């Protein structure tokens, strides 16, 4: 499939300067940008097919972790927001399992998309991961599976919702909930979210939407899938520097293997 058959460029003219500037301005203000119906119906349907065909290859993980995705700190109690555990469970297929001629690869590799995203993210250039697993991931959340509250390790995330469950599977976030660049942990604010004192904003997205967010500073979660339709979501992962591999510990946790 050609790029102009993959991206709905009528709604999202990513090569257009004023569209780029308007997108960047919105992203800077909100910390989140949703490009609704970014994929054409044909591209979405091809990706749904690939997702369904590959679901039995998925590696499933279930873990308890703190919101910082870091080893616990013995200086704080176990129920302090620094250490408090939340649960995450999901299945995942990795870049090496995505077809060479996949629509996802056409999208991921496209210079037009990388330039657009780099502009919005205020990065010079975007690079793929140097390891064979981490660039394109397809996540599966079947009934009861969820992602607990967390801050990502990477500074930005690009996701594409491929299939919504019948209910649940709701992405919720609290934008700009800390300033990690300044070493800010915001234990108070995290504690308020964990105790439901601060509610996350629900992002109302449907299959085919692209979402860009600053996951290192936005606290976010995905509520449990309800019903027998699996939530499918693609993560397009890039780096601001070339030749970066995802850490071995993260690869073992998420994929169960290094290559
Ligand atoms: O599934 C989503 O919508 C978000 C995924 C996410 O937060 C992550 O993979 O870190
Ligand atoms: Fe995340």
C-alpha cells in the first residue's frame, strides 16, 4: 500500500506547514494530540487483519510495578506513591513479527510521517530502535487485561488504536503531572491520583485514531477490557538519537527475549 493510501491526508495533510504548526501548538498546550481517523479505512482493515492473524504469537506479561517503572526505593514505605504497586497485563508482538510488506511498516518508515512527528515533538530527527524488537509493537488486551497508572521511560509515545473493546479499555491521563527533566517525582500528586482524589481525563478515541503524548510526564493508564473483543493498539516507537536499543531488562520484561 502506498503512503497516500495509508494516511488520510485529506483530514491530516502532514506535509502542510500550517497543519504542522497547528498540530505542534496544540501538542505543546495540551501535552496530548489526537489525530482522529488518521488511517484510511483500507489501512485500518489491513492492520486489523494482521493483528488477528498474529495474535497467537503474542507474548503475555502480567506484573506489579510502581508508577515510575523503577525498582522500589527502600527509603520509602511500600505503600508510598514512590513504591506502591499497580497491576499491568497485556500481550505484545514485536517488530520482527510484523510483515516486511505490512501497512504498519509503510507508515513507520515513511519520511513524511517522521518529519511531521519530529516537528511536533520538537526533535531534530526521529530514528528507529537499533534492536530488532522494539520499533513497532502491537498490543493485545483481552478481557480483564489493563495497564496500571504509570509514567513511560521514553519522553514521547505514538499510538494507533486498531480495535476498541465493547467496553473498558479506556485510556486516561493526567497531563504534565511532573517535570521529569527537573527530577520532579510529584509524590503528592501521584498519591492523589492513586487514591482517586484526582481523576484522569478520559481520551475518547476510536479505531484509526493516532495519539501523541508526553508519557514521561503524563501519568496514564488503560482500564480493563470488558467483553470478548480484544483491544488492539500499535505503538510506533522512535528515538531522538540513532543506534539506541531498548534496555535488555525492558526487553526481557515486555518481550521475554532479547532478539
Ligand atoms: O495502550 C495505550 O493506549 C497506551 C499504552 C502505554 O501507555 C504504554 O505502552 O506505555
Ligand atoms: Fe505508557
